[in-house]
C-alpha cells in the first residue's frame, strides 16, 4: 500500500475497460470496502458484475495511484453503487516521471515570442505526462525556447506549453529531435494526457498477448 494514502469521499476514480476509462466518484469508504458511483463514459455505463476484476485509477490531490481489485456487490443507496474490495496494494504514478510511450503522430507548434509566430508542423515520437519528443526537419528550435503546441489526444486536441530541454540528431543525422518539458499544464489536461497514455499502454499489452 502506498504510504499515507487515504481514500477520500468525492475524489475521482476511473475504471479501465475495453474501450477506455470510465469516470466515477468515491461515495463512501470503510475498513473493507470502497463504494463508488456507476462508472460512466460518454453516457454509457460499465456493466460491472460481482467478482469481476477491475483496474482502478485514483486521483488524490496532485497524485495519481493505480490498483487492482474485485467487485464485491452492486446496490442502491441514494444512487446506484458499486462496492469494491479494499485493495491490498496501491501503486503511485509519478506524473512528471510517468513512463514515456512511443507514439508517432503529427503535431503543430509555434514559438512563444513577443511577435506572433506562424504554426509549424512536426512529428511527435513519444509522450509522457510531463513532456514529449518531437522530430523536426529544420533547426528552428534550440534549448530554452518556449513553444505552444497542439497534440492529438484521442478525439481531442490538447493545447500545451513547453520548454525545449534537449536537442539531438536522429539516427539519420538529418533531422532534429527536441525534448519538450510541459510547463503550466493544468490538472485537467495533464490527466487527459495520462489517461491517453494508459490507453496506449493497455492497447500495446493486448497486441503483445495476441501476437
């Protein structure tokens, strides 16, 4: 169990499912069980059943935790409730040190300068909760530059600000790969990025087990 972790009523949790993460809230807690609202995503509910094994993401302040547990019961109090067994182990996920996953997709960015800059296209090669690496066909960025970028996260485009903290050549020695550290990223968008990363990891694990 992560040290000093307490499950708090009204805090957010998410249940990992085949098609993504479903949002819920903690409604009550006791020594043996965690009581959550029915997880929902885009108006759809998860059909959780007794004895089902679930992966849970828990948000506590600025920290994120993950654990695995079992559905013990379903009942109706004021609202429908899912009863989860109290987890034996909880793993803390460091936001800025979260695992970096490879992902190849187009992004757009512009330098943050006094004079408005035009948007430039680049290729994102990996992503984490604290930053990303992008591949450029030019040398327009250098260490210390500040940028604004739009990165595709699922069906959404998330606007982020970042600082260039590393510049290196790719294997062909023709393109630049820039390491970007996110700055002033609000919790909502950081959580959106981290959920997206969880989904990528989940999909990669599925492909690994079926290949």
